[in-house]
């Protein structure tokens, strides 16, 4: 699943190129996770003012309203002036004066949804419960520790839940916990203030590094320019079950938490 770094990398790869574009046509294919929420004709003639991100959502600010785009489990976005004809897994084309924005999604768990603004109930249903952005100033170490103190669940599922901090998906939660030296099964409420501060820094460091590396391409992720990510090549624990830890050489372990694979080093990461 594309996580926060992949969504941010996608945004960076087309945001400037589409800014100011006029929407000339919208082609909708097979139904996605949620309906578009407006008549296609209502989008025609509008301008794309900017592209932002909130968690794993791309927000396309229009001259009237906005489009919320989610990549789902396997989606990717492409943007260009000469895209090939839409294939069977291309479910949304927005043709603009500067190029065509296309959502490719084999599993169709992604979505493109129109809302009149961020206060619109449609947008609030999708964005209203999201936690703080990990790369923003609002994500502070003290507030993070205070939130952990009240949670008895294991720290890894808590990070994935998106209410403590948004967008820290499976890959980057495993990596951040390794960097912080915290076992993924540790109860959040038992994490001390100094350890919470280390995890806070680790989350930001891992995400910044992942964006710089173009995200992770485990199967078929690419940004809007068709470029793959490379963060997975230097992962410390994710996807390395049975391989020696890059720090201590102990074998990396793998367990299941909430139907997701978790990777950790039992030597470097303490309960």
C-alpha cells in the first residue's frame, strides 16, 4: 500500500506541473471505492490551483471546491501530455490544458471524491479523524508522549491506527521502531518520556529519508513521472526476516500484528 512518503513523492512529482491547469474533460472508468460525488460537467472549466497532502490523501484545490484522491492498496498516479490510451486498470482520467492526470488502480480500493471544501461533511468524513501530520510543527515530542501514556495497545498497531500520528504505515513504523530501539509489541503506555522522544525523532527521520529516496517500490509503485522509489534497498528490518541485523548481526524476526507483518531485531529493540 502506498504510504505517506509515496503519496508525498507523488504530489511533488506533478504538483507544480499541473498548477493553473484548466480541466477540459473527465473520464471515469469502473467504480472505485467511493463515488466521485458530483456530475463530471461540474468540474469542466475549473482550474487546478494547487496540490496538497493530508495523511495519505492528495488534495487538489480547484477554483470551486477540491478533489480528494486516495491511492488505495495498489494505486498510482501519472501525469503527462501524451499518456497512452487508458487500460483496464485506469479508472480516472482528468484531461487538463497542461496534461492528463490518471489514476491507475488494479484493485480499485482507491478513490477520487469531490467536496465543496474541507468543511464539507464529505471531506470531514475522510479527513476529520486523522491524527497530526508527522512532518509538521504540530507533531511535538511532549504531546506525542502524553498520548502514548493513555494507550495500552502495542505501539506498532497504535502507529498504524493513524490517530496518534497520521500516515506512518507498516514499512515506516517498523523502521522507526528499530531506529528508536523499541520492540513493536511494547505497550504504548509503558514507553518512557525519553524513549517517546527517540521514537518521535525516528518517525520524522525515517519519513524524511523515505521521501528523499522516492519512497518504497515493493511491487509496482511509481510517482507521477513513472519513477520508482529506492528506500526499500536500505531498510534496516522491513522485509528482512531471517537476515542478519545490519547493526548486531542477530537474525531479524517477523511476527503478525493486526493482520500486518512486523519486522524487528530482538537484540537491538527492547520491550
